[in-house]
């Protein structure tokens, strides 16, 4: 079981944070292009999902899965977007992402007068706490898939 | 976390050929229309899935095997199955259905192949026009363990 990587985007599409824990294959494009593709694609998926919905939507797009991984999506009311790729054994990472938002992002970025949350998240404390949190997850395993 | 006691159901099914033409569409339980014409809807569905598959493969942190299988929202799940010949089955169900792959494989092997491909009168490159196919498919969907008539 494992977490592959995590992206945090603001509502304008800028990637504020990215880290990977277990990624065996790179995208073959620059990180900047990858972030744009990720944000743009999720924006389109959410729009499509809502239009094609056979029922009235509540929350909207939550996750997709492939034969190898699952992508989890969480958006805060302020438009901050958390995107996490895990292996297939993780069916619901919503609480994990909510925790990352409330207990890590809000605590170490928002409440930090020195940190400018509109730019790249530059806090070592945030990075290390997030890293520790991910590695402590029940579904994180260092020598993974 | 909400846990509604929703009835299980299949909302609708699309079948596309490898060029993007929608060969078949039917709905069983759809409460909300897309607000665009069916033709536009089919194009959007096919185009979006094409893009999702391309994106999913590029962003994959691991080497892909099969590729995109499904996505879920807070209200429904979309299942995707592509045959080796490029025929694409897309089915929307409610959230209680986690894996519809076998269902879609059955629809392909036992309904599409049997009633369309093996039918000399049916032209499988155009809209699937077989009443037998339609009725057998309809009966199959309604007989699914997760299909319930008065649903979600």
C-alpha cells in the first residue's frame, strides 16, 4: 500500500506544493507542464462530470482509478485543491486530505504570518510535518508496489 | 460522512466505436439531462474520455497496465471498458456498484458479439439497430443484482 505523490493547487491553478514518495515513472514533461496538465485536466473533468451527471450533484468529482493507481481529489471551500495519487488499496482518501488541509496547511501556512499562502509553500515545518504524516498513514508502506 | 440507503441502479449506457461515433445509447434511470443535444453529449462524452485516458497514462506514477477504469463523484460512478477492437462501453451507475467490468464484458461478448457482430443484416459500423439486441440488453440490465427499478 502506498502514497505516490501529492499536489496542492490554489484556485487560480498555481501549484503551491508538490512532493512524491513513491513514483516509478515520470511524466516525460517538465514539472511546470505537468502541473498545468494536472490542474487543467481536473478542471475539465469536474466540468464534464457535472454536466453528464444523471442526478443532481452534491460534491462532484471525487476520484478516478486505473488498473494501477487511484487519484483522489479534494477541494476546500476557498478553492484550494488537493490531489493525491495512491495505489488501489486506498479507496477513500478524503479524510486524509481534509486532515492535511485543516491540521497541516491551516496550522503551518495560514497561521504563519511569515508564510505567503498565495505563493509556493515554502515552510520547512509544513514539509516535514506533511512528510511525517504521510509516512505514518496506515496505508503507507516504504517498500511499496 | 453521509450514508444514504440508496437503491442500487444503472443510470445509462453508451457504446462508442473507435472513431468516436456513438453506436448505442439507452437510459434506465436518469433524473437530470445534460442540457445539450444528444449529439453534443455523445461528442463530449467520447472526447472527454479520450482526454482522460491520455492524461491518466501520462500522469501515471507507475507503468500502466490497462489504463483508466472508472471515476466516481459524490452521486454516481462512471465505468469504462474498451475491447481490443476499440469498441468503448461507458456505463453510469450509483455508488454501490464498485466494479462493472464483468457486466460490460458480458454485454460485449454475450450481447454485442452475439446479436450484432454475428448478424449478417446488422452493420456494426453504424448505429446499432437491432431490436433483439436492445431488448436482450434491457432485460440483462434489469436483471442485474444491483439494478432496482425505483432507485436513488
